[in-house]
């Protein structure tokens, strides 16, 4: 396949699956294997930067309100507490990701690990979809949602699935769980990109990749936030998809 076409497909896949609870990392492993495509490190960063910008645009006013209240010392306001909870939720994955970075990089391209990851995602989403509402976001469950985010460092385990599902298990309603999941993605994705390339600037020839993943990612956030997870029971469809994908990959590995 033409290299440009392959890279466009991968950019679309990244933008779509970064925010749906089906694991973008797992899909990138599978799609890159199918297309026999190996993107550069800067290409991967450009894709993640695009999806990160989608969060900034979609939740821009919320982010501004959070930063304003934190800077003004309004730690007891709703936005102030939300900002603190995001920081708390970031700590577990930031520490584990920093010290075990080499281990996660070694398993990233493994189809076997990816298949197990999809299976775990599917089972977890089924469980989360049966949870009940009635809880509120606090420091303790924010930290535990952050712990759940650690597992998404393995390919196939969805970051949004792990964090949204954990929010559901703690009783958060759909909107609050999804919003918190997306907001807590900002420091972890930004930190991962900085850890990967430092403070280098993205090459201008990769702006298109950032733009594609941004536009598709923005659409995916809108669909998920406003349509697809209007009820937590809808998680069963994503769970079924993840489990089917896991079975397909296991079958592929056994046959070939």
C-alpha cells in the first residue's frame, strides 16, 4: 500500500480510537501490522498531539475555569476541586510510566499482549456497564481511577475505557465520568510526549497528521460525550467489539 495512504489511515484510526473505549494503542499495533507500516517516533507524537488538542478545544472553557480557580486559590470551588482531582489521578500512571518506560516499550508491538489487552478491556467494560449511579468524585476514588489508568500503558487496554469504566464503578454519572476521563488525559498524554521527544518541535511536514487526528478525534469526543455513552449500558457494545477483536487476533496468531 502507498505509504501516504497508510499513514492517513493510521491517523484516522488514532483520532477515532483515542477517545472511544477500545484502545488506540492496540488498534495502532494491529493496523500497522496489517498495513506493514512502521511510522517514525515524530509521527506517533504528531498523532497524539492532534487528539490532545481535540480535548483542549472541546473542553476549553472547563479547562480555563479550572486553571483560573486553581491560580486564584479557590480550591474548594467545583472547578478547583476538579483540577486537584485531575492532578491526583495523574500521579499513579506518571510514576509507573516514568520508571517502567522501557518495559512498556518492549511489549508495545506484541500482538499477543495486545490480544490479552483487548480481552481485559472487553471484560472490564461489561462489568462497568452493569454498575449503578449514586457516587461523587472525591480524592480517594480519583486516585483509584488514576491507578486504573496505569493498565492502559499496555497495548489493547483502553485508557478511556479503564478510566470511564472505573468512574462508573464508583457511581459517577455518564457525563461526569467521561469528562473526568478526558480531562485527566491531558497531563498524561502531554507528559508522555515530552518524555518521548523532550522539547523538540514537530516537523512542519507532519502538520497534516496532527490535523487529521485532531479533526477525527474532535468528532469522536462529540459522539462519545453526547451520543454513544448516553447510558452506561451501551458499554456492552464496545465490550463485545473488544472481545471479538481479541478472539480474532488470538486466532490469527494460532493459524499464522
